[in-house]
C-alpha cells in the first residue's frame, strides 16, 4: 500500500481530484448564491458557513460567540459577499495582479498539500542521503596561524617579498609573535584560528581560501597563499576532515529536503499538465520582434 502512495501517477490523480472537487464546490456555491427569482439574486448563509464563522471566532477569542456576536459575524459575511459580487460584476477582479497571484498561490497550495501526504521509506531516505552527500556533509575544521601581507606596500614584486619573509619565519622556527622576529603587515585579520569550519574560513579570507589550506602540509610555515585581501604565510596545525552523518543522526533534515524536492517535482509536473490544456499565443511588441533580425544582419 505504501508503494502505491509513492507512485507519481497517483500524485497527479489526487491533484486532479482535488482540483475537480474545488471547482465543483465553487460552481455549486455560485449556483446557490446566484439562484435568482422574482426577488433577484440570493445570498444563502448555510448552516455550515455559520458553524465555520463561529469556529473561527472561538479559535481567535478562546470562547464561543454570543448570539449578538454571531449575528454580527453573519451580517459582516453578507456584506462582504455583496461587495465581492459587485466587484466581480464590475470587472474589478480582472487584470488585478494581486488577485491573480493570490489565486495562483491557492492552486499551488492544493498541489503542495497533495505532495505532502507522501511519506518516504527508510530506503528512499538512505538513497537520497547517498545521492546528496555534499548537502549533508559536516564541514571540516581548520586550526592554523597566518601572517598577512598587503601587496600595495611591497613594490612591484610583493609575492617575491613574501617569499623572502617565509625564509625568515622558517629560520625562526615559527616563533612569530614571540618578539624575536617581526613579519607581516598590520590588519584586522586574526593571526591564529582554532577549529574554524570551512565556511567561516572562506567568510573571513574569501571564497575558496579553505581549498588552499587543504593543499598545505601540517606543521610548517608555507606560502605565499593569495586571497582576495592580499598574501598570506600559513602554518597549519591541524585539519579535521568533514564527515557524512548517519541517517539516524539527521533523519528529520533529510526527510525535509526529500519532501521539498518531491513537492517541487510534483508542482513542475502539474504545471506541465495544466499547460497542455491551453494554446499559448505570445504577441511580442513590434520592436521586440524585430530586434533578433537586426542583430542577425549586423
């Protein structure tokens, strides 16, 4: 039975049924509301509608409405219906971007709700985790020291200058900061970082800087290593590799991502299915239509 509920064909069948029921409900409601006689159009406030109004009031105020309050809710609903019908009759709803977007949003809610009832199996989640390792892999951490050099302060060959400073650091056996040797330029960058995740390293030194750290050996000064800020001499003390957690550790996160991907897939297929019912004619403005021809003749 669970396998049946995971079939894409069933998803679209459920969506179709939901859309049909909503359409049928709207049409029946319109038939009832617009039923006309000698007295003109009717507004029928059904018992179900009254129960709904009372329920909404109770959820908001944590108590049922009094008789007078309920009558006020009904009067307000009737007035809202009158204004709605009058607006529709006047065509105010046509070509209104806000209304169009709201109606599209409600239709998308229907398809999303249908997709959300599908529950993944453990095998599906395990497969999804394996296929999206990069999404769920925990970042490695870096512990290192760095010395910064501003390229604008060291002539035409700043990289060569930094390489000379590397020789001094290595000769000093990495005792920079002890007062025995002064190397580098003043900056707001930290000189020592401990167990910093990859994202934080890239956020501090620039995108891709952590990848440069992965290329370095542990335990000695190396460089120069460029960044978006300048050049650096680096001493890597330790690098902790990232790990892929077990499914049991992050199951809610994996299921959330799996469900979101399934929801998007169902919506895409629904869009394709709906578009098949229409012939789309795009009437380009004259200057827009001529632009490709002009570009071709040049």
